[in-house]
C-alpha cells in the first residue's frame, strides 16, 4: 500500500510540473463527465416525473371509437344504449363499459364566463387522483342523472378565487349544476399546460341528457386475463350486430400508448447519454496522447530508473497511476459540475413534470466508474510502452 501511495505522490508531482498541459487534458474528462451526469440526472428525474403523473390517472382502460375511414361512419355511430348491450352480451370478456363524452362548453359561475372542457365520469374510480375537498361521483348520481359536478382546482381558482367551490352553483350551457368536489392540482404543469387541469366532470347519464345523440366513444375495461385481440373481436362483433356487418371500429389501448411514451423518453435519454459518452471517448484519447508525449519526454528518466534497479512493472504502474489520477481528477471535477447542473435544472423539471427522485447513487457510480475506466483503458498502452523501454536505448536518448 505504501508503494502505491508513493506512486501516487510521484504522479501528482509529475502532473503538477506540467499543470497547464494537465488541465487542458482534463478538460475533456470534465466536459464529458459533466454532460453524462447532467443527462442521467435530469433524464431519470424527468422520466420518473412523467411516469408518476401518468400513473396518477390509474388504469385508463380502452377506448372504442368509430373508424372514420369506413364508407359510412355515420351508420356505425355508437349509441348510449350500446354500453348496456355490450356489457350484457360480453360479460366473459368485458368487466366495465361506460359511455364516454368530452366537449368544450360554455361554463358560467360567480359571474365569470369561460369555455372549458366538460368530460363524462362514471361511478367506478380507476385513478389515484386526490380531492382537495368534497367527494367523487357515486352510483346514485349516475342512476339519477344528477346535476352534480367535480372540477379541477385550477377552475376553482378561476371562478371563485381563493374561496371554496364546494356547494356552489355553476351553469354548463345554461344548465344548473352543483359542485360536489374539487380535485387537487396535478403536480406536473406539463399536463396543466396541455389543458389537463382545466376541466369539469359530470355523470355520463347526465351528459346523455345534455347530448341525447350518439356518444363520443365507449370506455371499456377487460376482464382479468383477456387479451387485446379477444376484447377487440368481442366488441367489434357485438357492435356490428347492432349497427350492421360493415361497421368498423377502433380499439385504442391507453396503457400501450403511455408505455410507448415512457419508452420514447427513455430512448431520448439514452441517446443523449451516448453523446456524452462520445465526449468521454475523446477525452480518453486525449489522455492517451498526452501520456505518450510524457513517455517520450521522460525517456532518459525511465532509463535512469531502470539502471538503478526499477523493474518494468514499476515503470508501468507509475505511468498508469498518472493516467488514472488525471482521469479521476477530471471526472471528479466534471461530477461536481454535473451535480450542480442537475440541481439548477431540477426546479424547472419538477415544475414541468412534477417532483421526482434524482438517482444520486447512479450518478456518483457512473462518474467514478467512467473516470476509472477511461484512465485504466487509455493509460494502459502508454504505461506498457514505458515499462518495455530498453534502459540502454533510453539512456542514450
């Protein structure tokens, strides 16, 4: 252990003697490590924030819509009564079926007018959204087509300022509704900016009274163990029986969509990390180049060391230690800068995507691992070359 400490001291002395060159060589490691850590930290935090926000909506099930590409889409329009028929005929495949509506309506409350999204809601809760106050829509509300509504906290602030919306009255297209609940704000303002936080929910049976024609779609949840193909075949067969053999429908899997979205975010993160890895590769080549220059400059020193009894492995270890220290100092500095960049950017990321954990253990492990790997791999060849120098030839140089 004492021998390696001596090697380390000598390596630091050699690097300090050529400190300007050493600093310029370390810049590649600093930039590469900092970029990799920044991308890893922000990318993982962003991915976790998006996942937690999507998971808050629970199991979204499937959406059955009319295929607009068919010859006569109007004849295939899904009716309100179709939900009960599908549930009765496909009980072995379908667990829940609800008519689904979503329209932009004129909403008025507390003397304020606003055009906002009004969505239908069922009495079964599939999400994990939390309530700021009040309750959810229940079975009695659906059966009685109650004129009750839940709203987002963003709309509560829009209509009632800092006051409570619970129990207040608002009008949707002139029809009177009473507020029974207010959702907590979505933590991710990315979804809020997309309009996901400005909405009102009413029972789907009440929505049918407002819009007595065809429904927008059917929300379907499959029985456990039922595949997408089985569900699609059963749904299409039943709806064709109701609307004709030429009717065409599409089954949209929200879980698959969310999964693809998360994979896309992960692939983007991996791609950006790979770019940072290229910077580390370039930094490693720079370390190899400067170590080869150092071997050439110190050829006579190597010859003297061997002449007084130093073994080839001692020379090799000495130069490998220099390369490793050069890489570790550069990687450590890059790690500090990368962590600082992650901390500075985290406020923006958490504001857009919601709070998410930063994988500090992964970040530190990657920084130390990459620095050690680059130092050992790219310092090995110059170190071996130094260790194999003939002492006589080295002294004559």
